């Protein structure tokens, strides 16, 4: 059992308060996932060819990467440091940067890459994680978050959700897949590398692979209905979309609240109860194997 929450702000002036609205949603799901928590937020888009890389170190780390980066790439990156997490921003070719990070700093965990996404995840109770990374100050157009009760893999930061693959794509999951290893065996010969034994990573990498092969998000999800076996509610974020789907049996709960100002999603209504004017929102339970996609 885990908890998922998501929020897409339609009203631009409210985007400054995205974090303030999201934190009670996340904490409201603490009983469903006390082991770890994470959040992905989508912010203003960086101009091409810039990318930002969310990085995490479980051990004490000297985050002054500028000199070694300069020696290889001939330019100095921007680095924002927040405890055991940092965001490196650069206009260098993304594959080269990721290869450099892996070779030069193998103990760093690359949480996400993209022009809009910032990602945070760690072990601990959701309220502690939210305070540790100042979630209440986050700004952006939309965000998804997760509270985890571990059932099939260890409690570690890299196994916490959201999971990411490619650029500006992430996924959180409540449920369990029965065929993650068959998905892995299909993708690994294509050069797709897996970092954990978590079943959610298989779903995330499968959907990103389909999009990289030319599918749009909606088509990739429809293919997921065919290929991904198990019980699940998936909530996904891209640079400009929020998407929600449930499996054919829809046994993993979800509720949606829509108003003219926002779309909010949670595993249980209690995480939506604090939202402005929620009493007048259109409230509904998503149907099985239906695509729910909202665009910023």
C-alpha cells in the first residue's frame, strides 16, 4: 500500500503556492506510506540547449563540481546545493554530462534530467522529507508525489518514488506488477539500464521507451495496458501534462477533484480536503483502463 498525490494549477497566479498546497496532500498519505517519500515538480522551462540534473548523495559529499566540469567541458555549470542534494545546470550535451557524472562521481545518484523537472526523494516519514527539502517553498505548474510502504524491495532513497527515465518524465505507482522482470529482459538488450529491483522502474522505463520510439504519452499508456500486468494506479508527469490511469480491475484507490483553478489527485479524499473551494469541485473516481490526461 502506497499513497499518490498530484496537482496541476490552471490559474497562473497560484503557481507560486504549489508547494504550500502540495505538502498537506503528501502528509495526508503518511499512513499509506511511512517508509519514504518523494516529489517531482515541473517549473519554468529552461531554454535550449540547457538541462538541469537533480543529484543526490547518501553520504557527505563535496558538491564543488565546477572545476572538474570546467576541465572537461570548457564551461562552468551552475550548481544549487541543498544538503545532500544538488541541481547542476549546463548547456553541454546531456549524454556527455551523464557519462561524466557516472565516470567521475559514481556514488552520486542522478534523480532526474530535463528542462523543467526537479526531483526530490528520500527515506523517512513524509512530513520529515517535506521539511528536509522545503517542499512548501516549491513553485511550478504541476507536481506529483508519493509515500511508500515498501513491499517488494528495500527502503532506500533510490527505490523511493517518483521514478524517472529520459527527460522531463516521471511516474509514481500504487500497486504491484507481476511481470517487471519480463519487461526488464525485453528492454535490457536494447541498452536500457536499470538501477533498482523496484517493479515501478520497469513501468517507467517501458513507457519512456515507447515515447522515445515515437509514441505520444497517450499511445504509450495504451500499450502499457497490453504489456504491464498487475494491479496499479499510475500517476505520471511530463513537461506539460499530468496523466492518471488504473488497471482493468481498479482495485487501487484514486479520487480526482477538478475546478476551474486546478486538478488534484490523491489515493484518498482526505489529502484533498484542504484545497480551496474543494466542496464545489467536480469529484469522481477514475474508471478502470481509462486515460485521464490534463495539459498545462
